[in-house]
C-alpha cells in the first residue's frame, strides 16, 4: 500500500508502471518517507520501549523515566507527541493510549530555558522526526518556538525560569517535565489536568531532583523506568546507538559526584536530603547580591585542621530576609585537602573580602575556636583577637545540630501553594556566587541511621551558626580538650 503522504506525481505514475518499475518506485517512496516522516521509523531502545509500555497502561497518572545522559530522552518525547498527533503509523506506539486519546488535545512541555533555542535539542528533534509540512511552529513573541500546532493538537513549550503564575492557566491533557520541576511549578501544573490526563517526567536525576525523589517517587514506584548509558549501547543494549568504548570514555571524564545520575540514571541518595525545601529557583538570587551602604554585615567561620577554613558573609535586610553575599574559598571547597594558611594569612583574606563593608558581628565554631593549642597555649579566638579580629562563639543548645537544622528549615520555608510576595517569602537568600553554600544546600544528606553526614556539612554549619545567632543561647564553651594544630 502506498501512503497518501507520497507526492501526487508519484501516485499517478505508479498506476502505469510494470512490476519491476513499481518496485523501484515503491522503494523511492519508502526512502522519501524515511526522509520526510521519520517518526514512522523511530525505534526505541530497550528501556525507552519499557517506558512507552508503562505510559500505555491505563490508570497511570504520573510516569517517570529516570535516565542517564545520551539515552535519547528528548527524541523519545518528540516521538511520543508525534504518535499522539498522527497515530497508527508506528508499531511501537500501538496501544490504545496512543490510538484512542481520550483527554484534551493540549500538551504542556516544560524544560530548561537553554534547551528551547532553535538549535536546541527539542526543536532540532521536532524538525528531525515530525512529518515535513504537517505542523506549525510559533514563537508568539518569545525568542524560541513556544507553541506547536498540528491537526487539532496544541503543544505549549514553557521553561523553568518563568513565573509560577504563568503555569496556572489552561486545561491540559498531558504535562511533560524535562527534568523535575521546582515544587511550586509541579503543583501548579497538576491542577491543569482537571479533565483527566497524564504526567510524564523524563529526567537525569541530579541534585535538583531531591524533593522529587522524596515526595513523588515513593508514590509511583510501579511507574518508574530506569535507563543507564549501557542501555543505549550498541554492544550491550537493545537497539542501542552508542559505542561501548565511547560510553566508557564519557564516564571516565564525568564529575565523580554525578556519575550515579549521569551514567546510570539513579541518584537515590537524594531521598535523604536535609534541606528538602531548598529550591534553587527561589532561594538563589538571579544575580550577585550587592551590599547596601547601611548593611550590618555578619562574618561566620568554620575552622578546620586538614583543609582551609570555610567562611561566609551576609546581612539581615530590613525585610527580615538574611542575604548571604559572599563565601570563601571561591573554589570547590569539597575537593580541597590540606591548608598552608596561618592567622595572618586569614586576616589578609578577610580584610580583602570585606573592603567597603561594615562588619558588625563575627561568629566562629565554638568547639574548635575554644580549644587550647598545645604549642601556643592560646585558643583560636584568642589568636584572632590578637590580630584585631574578635569573634563570638557559635550557639550552644541541647541537640545542637538538630536545633540548627530546624531553624534553617524555618527560614527557607514559605507557602509553596501561594504566590511569593512581601509576606509569603523565604527568609534566606544566597548569592549565585556562593557555589559551596548552594552545593551544600542541594547535597547535604542524612545517613541510613538518620544522622547528618560529614560530606557537604561545612558551609551548612556556617548557615546554622548565622541563623541561630539571634536565638537564645547560653554560649557556654565546650570542655577544653587540647589539640596539636589548627589552620
């Protein structure tokens, strides 16, 4: 059978040909179709095939593909859309879910703003797979194609940097999240499926997925498909497209902290995040924070023996929000080992950092700073006082760390179901330049016994010292246990 999508001249010509000529023309028609309507020839790999099967099962509301890089998430999504719009063209999408769609024919696709450019992956995959001349791409005043129309279907393309209120309107039949969204956007979009529909989440589970792993994943474990890079391997996967040697090269160059997510599609450690209510899009300023002339800046220090001191600066705004403006070191603290800095070195670093600021309060970890050194017979606080930098000891309460964690959670908290305004807003904001603090918020976790891990703890200690500083405290120094060295 010759498809009606073939050019008219070819259809007319075929009726007058011999069997041999007809066979040749049919081959030409097939090649034309492969070039102009590629979605009909799309083949999923083993794990993306499983995901197609999962979403094809009736009754599933939230469906999750937790996949490594290069597995083919975007091409899968684009082909899911194509087989809803033009059903019964590809046997991989033969379930009733695709052939007898029963919800509103409107889809919302939400992704990172960097991925929607004309040369970005989503639009590039649409151009590659969708039938030529059968759809319309519309910008609607955006810098990217924000809407696609085909037959009686409409697909809206939105990005995570848009305000929450922009996600409130419209009735959808499907919402697709390319990576887990901020919690506020998630809840706004769920309400759009008021007439029924489904949610698809296709993600590489990096740190922004922490709240999602904790709150959403446990409810939908039977609707999750995991996919590693090896599932897309030509040698070891099913219908793979990647060479095994190239996969190994890519993995060898990955950040070790992200291999679990980027290579294997899993990051279950995120389920134990301590600050699950930290939302990068809300708690991190859009641009580096400046310091008002009348700001009273606080300086907080967490000293160490085997690596540099961790330090941060911030001030309480008149709006009751604590603005973290800076930190030190200005490189990846969590990979640093060893330190050659002495008291005078730290004084120089501090004074250089604080130029033009009115520093009115300094806080230092009382456990370390009140320990008397065997060589000098002085405490760290005494040494800093001798060079003109006096510190107050950090807070002292029962269940010290737990109390600090609760306090930090409280300043991060706000009503996520309502718009952020001058009343409903977090009381902590961090400058995007404070990369170590942000990484700590995103990655500090509990161990299997429920105790906070040491990894990523340092800058979180600074935050809790600052947030507890205006709380009642007995400020009693700990017992003086001699240590040999500091700094």
